[in-house]
């Protein structure tokens, strides 16, 4: 892909080498199309919502393009889904808008408990794509949702039920967001090796054999990236997620036992946002 102004965005062969995942390559190609548009018309462009791995992938690629800069924005510092704003580097980032909208969703949930999955299902049931939806912050009184500004009006008009509960949807500003503290269970174990299958098996309380099957089935992600190799090494700070089972963070590696096993501190969190 080469711009008419002479800036080489990315050769197709190099694009393919950056990821073996076809979906990742497609996402990166779309982002680079936005970068091309930014160079041509000198106006900021914004991607869809992606996880931290894909936001970082886009950021690395765009930062190599002369004259462009990026900002990753999901609405609050710990957001797990964000948009990447691509803009000419002579503009001040603080003056730019990443195209986010924020809503408070409220209803009578005293006798009808709803979960993150219910909120997500209600939004997708309206015909929205997941890429237009950011984090969904659920508490006992309702939820706060972050969405792409271009679908905000539609959501405000059409989101009237979540599960079996009637809801009202009210637009709020960024400052009104109240990210919830993430509860976790602390797990202390010793392992023979820091292999993905070994650490994940302890973190999710599964046998190593079953975890290997989960990995082979494409259900396991390491730092947001699909991982199909059970022997992949993990280290402190790495996050392992298993579809339908939540997430485990390798919080700390300690010393070794007399038998040569490594002490680990794991934090297990509930299901993803």
C-alpha cells in the first residue's frame, strides 16, 4: 500500500509477516487504510474498538509512518477495549476526539439479576457489531457502557430491554464513569515449569490434559493473543484468558523450592468485559 504523496505505508508482504492470524491482518489493513486517509486529507481518523493486543499492533505499525501519531482511548485508563485515533503529528492530542460516547443504563434489577453477557447480548441483538462497543461496566443498579459515537443515537432510541428487564438509557459524560474494582481470587502454587498449559491449569483449576485440549480448541489467549502452543513460556505480568472461564494473571514469580519447583502468585478474575 503506497500513498500518492510518496509515503510507503506497508508492503503487503510485510503486512502478512506481522501476524499469522488472518483476522489480525485484516484489522491492520483497515487501520493502515485509515492512516492513508489521514495523510491524504490531513484529518484524524479513528478505528473500531479492539483489545489491547490489537491496539498495540496498530500503534506499532502507524508510528513508523512519518508525520502521524496515535492515541489509544477506551474512555478510562484501565479500559479493555479501546479505539485508536490516528492523526497528523502537528495536532495536539488533547484537542482531539476519539469518537466515544457514554451511557448509563438503568432498570429494576432487584428481582432480575442481569450480567455483562445480558447487556452485550441486548446490544448485539439490535444489530450492532461488537467492534462498535467498548467496555460494559456492570453493577447492581445497572451498567455504564462505552460505545462508538456514530451508533450512540441508535442505542439511545433502541435499547429498551436487557434480559427481561425494561431499561432507560441516558447519555453521560466521561467524568461520570465509575470503573469497578476488579475482584480476584489469590492462588499460590508451585510449578515445575512456566509453560502456558501448566500455569493455566493451576490458575483455572483444571487438569493439564484438559487445559491442553482447551488450547488446541482455540479457547486460550495469552496477553489477548490466541495461543495454540501449550509449551509457550509465560512470565510475570502475563494474562491468560480462557473463553468462558475468565482470566488469570501471573502476578508474581518467587523463589524455588528444595525440589526445584517455582513459586507463583496468580490472580484469577471473573469473565471478561
